[in-house]
C-alpha cells in the first residue's frame, strides 16, 4: 500500500508541477533547455553546460594520438575516421563494423576494401539512431521512437532495403530529455534497450526511466528494470549471462554527488532508485520524501560524479593478457556538470567469481587536456567493441573517429 500511495502522491504532484511549468512557460518566449531543469537557485548563475561534438568530424592528421596512454604492451592507433559523431558500435557475423550516431541521422559501416578500411553510409535521415545490434544477420536500429529491422545487412550494405518496424511508440512524450536508446542483443536472442528519464530530475511515467526487453520477431515488449535514470551502455556477462549496465546520476546537486553507477540486474523487475534515491544511498531533495533508498537496488560500483559512463563490453578476446578475460571495459564520456572535469577515458573493471568488483582503474587516458578549461578535452569515448582479432575498438563522437587498442608481448618487453 505504501508504494501505491506514494505513486498517487507523485502523480498528483507531477500534475501540479506540470501545470505550473506550462503556466510559467506561457509567459516566457525562450524557456530554459531541458538540461537546466532541477537547478537550485544558487546554481542559476552557473556557466556549466553540455559540450557539442565537432559535427564535421576531425581529420586523422589533426588528432592528438600521441597524448593517449595505455598500460605497457598496449598500443593505440586510428582505426577509422570520417564517421561524424560516432557513437554505438555493433559487429556483423562477418566482422563488418556498424556505427551509429545520435544527432547526425545516419548509420555507417566500416568495411575492408582491398586491405583498406572504407566508410559507407548505409542509412540516412533517421531520427536519433543511437542504438545498433545484429542478430542472425539482421541489423536492428533504435531510433528515438521505434526499433527497425534491416534484413541481411551484410549483403545489402550498398543498397539497404526499407526497415521493418519491430517496436513502435517508445518515445512516450516526444519531448526533451534522455530520448536516445542503447541497444544490445541478449544471449536469449532478444533485444534490450533503455528509455531514459524526461529532463534531469522528474517523476517518470511507466514507460520512462526503465530498461526493456523486446522479442525481435513478435515485437512483444517487457519492462525488466525501473528506476534507471539514463543508461547508455549494457552488456551481458559471458559466464553468468546477467545484464550489467551503466547509469548517469542526476545533475545540479554539486560537484561530488551523486556518483554515476555500474549496476547489475539479478532478476526481472528490480528498481534502481530513480527519482527517489541516487547512488544507492542519497535521497533526492524533492522526491526522496516519497520513498527510501532501502526500497531500491544499490549499484555494484560508484563510478565518480558526473563522469558520464556510456558503452561497456566484457573482454572475450584472446589478444590481451589472460588477466583481462571477462573484464569490463567502460567508456566514460566525461563531465560537464562539474567545475573540475573528470572522465574522458576508458576504464577497466575487474570482477571476481561472484561478480564482486575487485578493481576499477584507468585503461585508456589522455583525452582531457585541462580539467578547468571549456572544453577540457580533445576527444570523448562513447562505446567499446571487441573485434575478431581480440583488439578493442573505441568510438569518439567528439571527433567522429574509431581508435583501436592492441596488445603485443614484444611491445611490453621493449618498455
């Protein structure tokens, strides 16, 4: 009964707030952007703001590759450029790399053309096609409001057929907020994706701040996790097959709280706290009065405040040393809602046999140039992908490029 009463109170409160918001906006020609929602009066004069990518991309010759640092024995090089706002990555069965974006409306394929990598634009004019996944040779693309299927993608890279709608109506409000989707294929052959919270901090409806599972054949939809403000990275453990996912904490509570999170879904239906509780132990100053942190699943790892964790993958290749097997690689996009910036790197997370985190350390660094500057970085990692030879690809939407991280015993010995 407590949950039902809380839900009723929140619904009524949300309606009052919404009416007040509409009344205020009716008198304002230029309402503030969605990312400013939830500001305290003290923060209204803040100069902090999100960073846009370089929409035209950066040429290979202008990249600052020499600044990138990896552990001994590893090497970073450019894998491909010419991919404006490169975001999520997926591989076909034949190893073709599919690359999405959020704002540039296209989906790309990186193919081998007589020993040289070539970028092909395979889909155009889409609406925030951030999520991509491949199942049984078919490409699935998550736009902001639907998921489409493109059959036999490998055979149709030069002339993609029209997409078939798998799931529709997954943008409940068609408004500002965390509308872009991350898409991953599960070991059960189904699609998993997020629907983010509207705005920064608000009461979500039943279709928001949640993770869903979709049957790629029937389109049947199941909500498997709630209280997830915004997850733009998911991966299944190679052994336990549990779903791990990153989550962005809310903004405008200060430089050091709340932490962004790494979570694991142990059973369908778990609630991870939003909007009542942040990082597992901090009640929200507004919504915290309606529920307690004890009612939600805490993160397995606090990642740091405003580091913006995005794509994750478990390392299943054979190139890296054996201690990297089944480690998590995590792309941290980097902070904007913090006076001293942090993130802008790829982290390594080591789990023990019971799934407990035993190590959390930097793996690829050097993108940040000045933690106090605006902007503070020259590149921003978004997603990671292990390819057939065992190397690790890292997408960078700021520059529109993909990096490759490889390992050699000889290189380690030389150092």
